[in-house]
């Protein structure tokens, strides 16, 4: 009789944690896919940030060229007497 009680306690001690861990183990593949998707989005965001920085530098260079051209145009107009 004592053997059955001990056996029941041991089995319960093994079954309860297994039942508690099961939902987590079931979700692992989905979590893994989500993590991979987030890593891909992070890589895309970093790539876009690099592109945006290059574009900002190009815009700055074009603005400087536009300022230079405006100054030259002002000099030309001043020489013409406009």
C-alpha cells in the first residue's frame, strides 16, 4: 500500500512539471520564426538607415551646390546691372 502512495507521489511530481512546461515547448517554433523575422527587419532597418545617411549627405552636397550657383547668379546679375 505504501508503495502505491510513493509511486503516485513520484508520478505526480514528474507529471505536474511536464504539464507546466508543455505550453512553452509548444510555442518555441513560433517564437523562433518571430525572432528570425525580427532579425530580418532589423537588418532591413539598418540598411535603410545607411541609405538614408548617404541620401542626407547627397542632399547636403546639392544644397551647397545650389547656394554656390545662387551666389554666382547674383554676381552675374550684379555685373549686368540688374
